[in-house]
């Protein structure tokens, strides 16, 4: 294996798995946005093609690689303003590192922000690789390397601060490395700043402050490493952590001797020696890759310089200065100069970044417009849904359900107090009784029942007559047969009529039994008519006649005036209650009509334009439409207040009704004429139920007799046909009194 030499560590390039934006987006548009997805086929295809190209390129030196990634990232940001993060698409990326415990298989999340995060991880890798490729012998190369490492850290920091929380799931294991990778990139950026300071011969204190800060970042990298990080990364981190601590102490030692602090110089040289020795010891653990020879040489050069200066310093101090050498904990801490930080690439935050890119005339995937720009943003769809929920809550909870409760209370008091029935039975006819009388009259009243009963009686007689006619015919034929048998004696040997008519006689007997049973049922119906005839006859008369025949409270009666007054008051309250109920229903109908036409979409789109100011990357939250919701929901406030007022009025009316009804009951309960009147009305109501029952019985009876008479006619015909055939046979046999013919007939039988 070829030996590799590195000075800086680069992040591995994150590898994508295949996916299809086209199928997922067109399906989501069709199912969730109620739009024609075909209008966006071109944009879906462009997004798929752009992804394929920018995620397959790995030529870091090609300047268009990062540009294509930035365009794709921006399109994903535009996409996030139009669609939810989860559109039902499984997004798969392979991990940066693998091991026995963590095999190299893709991590899958159904979240648009996961795709954005992985694109940024890939860009961070490219930035880090560019940082390692810069010249380390020129200040310009070092400046560029520092910038690339800071951009890599910026991409990673943005994932950590803005995207991980939007994944809505446990992030894949790569994201556990973000703190370590950010610290590593900033450490390497700070190393570049330190290197530039050394090349520009800055002061000892400045170089020391930069070196100790670089050491801090490498320490942070080491503390955030986990088992996924390659061992050689950790070893390099430990080498540089110790080396830069040594450099910082060595530079502070030089600063100390310049200021005449000879004891401090010796103490810091000892610290530098200890740290640098740890770095040299770790160097031996690196086999492949190894650190670049120039950096290894720096470590050894520092070690020689420390040894040389330590010999000189101790000798001078022992002979000349004789200062006390302080303990390490007595030394002032080295101040830090933080000259590197995560820097976000401009394309992440600047929505107009892609507009200033150099044109590529022959590149169809160089897209300088937001895809799906005509699609209504997802936030607006969400806002419409949220508004509809709020509206429906008001309509259903504050109007429909509340009105339903009020209606139940209304029906309850009507049922409990039997209104208006309990009032009408006192001085007029209840509506139910009037409708009963009208229906009875439409059915023909008592006269129709009598006519139907008479018809049944006639049909019953006719049925019995048919049976009797059949029996008479058979009896007549039997007598004739007996006479001929007696006349011819033994020569008359044909079967007797009794034998041949046995089946007909049995059948006729059964028919007769059935008619007898039917007549018994007829008598029961006739008894019902007799028992309820007077009441049914009364229902058959005009309502004025019915009213005049009922017992009535007379004006001269003691309680007449008081009862009449209470009835008037109760009917007035009942009218108010019914009007209140109708008004409530009108409120509900009006609210439903308003809600059906209530469309907030245009107002939300206008507000969306105000909030985004035309930017395709600004993501809108539903909460930003709250004032629009409030404005549109005001139209329901008057109806809510109206229903509340109706509820209050209904409570008052019901209270008055109950009080007045209680007084009326107490007053009429002991009035004999009203007790008789109520009983008479109850009797008429019962008669209505009976007339329906009787009519049903009569209709069934008529139907029975109609069908049965057809059967009995057939029975009679069979009897007469039999008799006719027997007569013809007898006539043929007895013609000319021919005994031979009779004997021949007898032999044939």
C-alpha cells in the first residue's frame, strides 16, 4: 500500500442513494394540493436530473462542483417553502464511516431536511478537501485554506443549528460527529492563521495566543470523538494538541526572556518540552497515513530549540540572574486569540445568490429560477386547514352543538308538559285528534266500515252457498246412481258414487270448516265495530260537531276565568318558545351558508406575498397568519352572540312555562267536567287506533274471501263436472235396457 502523507484531515465525501423526486412530488401534488401535477412534470424532471449530476461529481478541483451543489441546495430550500418536510419519499444516504458495529448500509429518513443536511455534509467534505489542497508555503494559499475550513465548519454548524431539529426523528449516526467535525475544521483553520502569523514574524505573544487556541480546538475535537472516528484522526489530533501547547509555551518563554523574566522562561520551556515530547511519542503511532515531513520536521526542530534554549537559560539563571523558577500553577494563563469561526457560505442565507452566478448558455441544468414557483406554498395549505379547523370548531361547537343542546331542552319541556296537547284538551281539540278525525273522514268513516263488514257477510254467505251447491250436486248424483243400481241389480256393477266422490267430499268438508273459522273471526271484527262504533262515528263528523259533543267548562263555572287566563298566558309563552326555536334554526342555517362560502385562500396568498416579499426561500409558518384568521373569524361573532342570547331567552321562557303549567295542573285536576272531557278525548284517540285495526281486519277478510271464492267456484265446477260425466255414462249403459252391454261394461271394469 502506498504511504500517504497528510498535513490536514479532510472529511469523507458523503455518498447518496438513488431516489425519484418525480414520482413522490407528482403524487403529493395530486393527492394533497388538488392541482394538476402534469403542470409540474418538467420541474420534477429537472430536480431529478440536477440531483443526479451534482451528487455524482467528485472532481473537487472543478469549480462547478460546489456551484452545482449550491444550486441544488437552493432548490431544496425553495422546495421546503412549497412542500412539507415529509412527502412520503424515503431518502437514503450512506454513512461517512463504517465499522463492524456499524456496517456500510444507507440511513433512511422521509424528510426533506435530511436531504439538505446530507448535501451540506457533502459540501463540507469538498470545502475540507479544498483546504487540504492549498499551498502551505504562501500566505495566499494559507488564507484560502483557512477560508475553506471555516466554510466547511459553517456548513456543519448550519446542519446542527437549523436542520437537525427539523428531522422529526432520531438523526443518523453521522450527525453524532458534528461537534467533532466542526472543532476539527476550526482547529485546522486556526492552524492556518497561526502558520500565517509565523510566516509574517508576528510577536511572540501573538503567536502564542494563536497556538494555544489551535490547541484548544484540537482538544475539543478529541473530546467529541466517538468510535466512528478513525484512530489515525485521533492520533493526529493528539499530536497537534500537544504540539501547539508546546509552541504556545515556547513562544511565551521567548516573550518572558525579552522582558527579563528568566525564571518564567525556564518554567515555560519545561512545559513546552513536556508537551512536545508527548507529540513526538504520538508520532511513532502513525504508520499510514503519516504527517507531512515538513510538519514532522517542525516538531523535531521545536524540540531541539527547546533543549538548546533550556541549557542556555538554566546556565544564565544559575550564574547570573538566580531567579526562582515558578511552578506551572503559578504561571499566568496564556490568553486566547480566537481568529477562526464557522462561516456560512453565501448561498445558504442569500436567496438571490444564484442570480449572480455566471451564465452557462449550453447547460440545461443551470437553473436560475425557483422550481415549482407557481405552486401554492405548503404553509398556505396548512393555514387554510388550520383556519378551516378554527371555523369548523366555531360552527360545530359554538353553533350546531350548542343549538342541538338547546333543541333537546326545548323538546324535553314540550314532551314533559305535553304541549300544546295538555292545553288544547281543556278548551279545544288537540291537533292530533283533529288530524285523526280528518284521516278517519278521508277513509270514509263509520259508513265505510259498515259497508266493508256487509260485503264480508255477503261474501261469506256466497262461499257457503258454493260449497252447498257442490254437495247438493254430488248428493243428487248419488241418489240417481242408487236408483239405477236397484233397477238393474247385479248387471249394474260400476263403482258407486260414494267411492268415487270421497276426495271431493273430504275437500268440501275442509272448505266448509275454513269458512266456519273465517265467520268466527268475522264475528270478532263485527263486535269491534259494535263496541267502537259510536266513537268512530263521532270521529267521522266535522270538528265542530266533535267539539260540541265534548263536556265543556261553562263561563258561569267558578274557575272558568282563571283557567282561561292561564291558558292564554301559557299559549303566549309557548308561541315565544316556538319562535325562539325557529330563530335558532335560522341562525344555524345562516352560519352553515356563510361557512360553506367562506374561502380564506386569497387573503392568505396575499399575506404570504407580504411576508416573503417575493423571496422563494423564505419559509412561512402558520402562526404568521393569525391576524388574518382573527379578521375572517369575526363574521361569526354576531351569530355566536345571537345564539347565546337565544339560550338566555329560552331559559327564561321555560321557567315561566313550568310555573304557569304547575298552576294550571293544580287548578284543573279537581274539575269534574274537565276530567270527563279528557276521558272522552282519550276514548276518541283510542277509537282512531281501533279503526285502523278494524280496517286492516276487514281488508284482510275481503281479500281472503275473494281468493277463497275462486277456489270454491273451482270446487263446485269439479262436482258438477263429475255429476255430468256420471249421468252421461249411466245413460249410455242403460240405453235400450241391454243387459249384454251392461255385462260387457262390467267385465271391462
